[in-house]
């Protein structure tokens, strides 16, 4: 192997880069895993942006409705059961430690069943 690997497909690949490369190169790869573990699903329609629930797992999206009016929706971030992090057999807590990120900025929820809600 020459240089930093372009693709990391197995847990062993992540173990190898941790052993062979400096933390400056390895930490962004673990952060990418954390960033890709969540998906946003529609939670509820809001009357105003100030009604957004508190917490890092909620976000606000403005969408154009069928009638052309702008609607404000609250989206909730949930852990994707088919995310790469889980398919590699890794735990969120371990990756947070390896990525050296603040645990307060990561949603540490268990795997949620994603249900499609009708908009």
C-alpha cells in the first residue's frame, strides 16, 4: 500500500489506518462515519420557526407545499439502521472517542426504525 487508502470498506481497514497513519489523517475518516450515521425524517409541521423543539436531533426545513405556500417542518435526526458505521460492526461511542469529537454534539440514540410519514 502506498499512501493513505482511497477507500475504507472494512473495520480492519480502519484498524490499519489507525496503526499506520498520524491522527490528523485518521480522525477525519472517523468523523465522516459519524456524519453519515443519521438520517432526517419529517416529525411534524410547525406554525412558526420558534416552535422548533430543543435539542441537537431536531432541525428546521422550509418546504414549498402543493399550493405554493411555504411550510415549516420539524425534522428529527435518527440513526440509520443501515449506516456504514453499524454495518462495519462499530459502536458509536468508540468512534466518538477515536474521532475526538465532543460527545454532546453527537446523537447517541440507539438504532431507530425509520417509518415514512405522509407529508
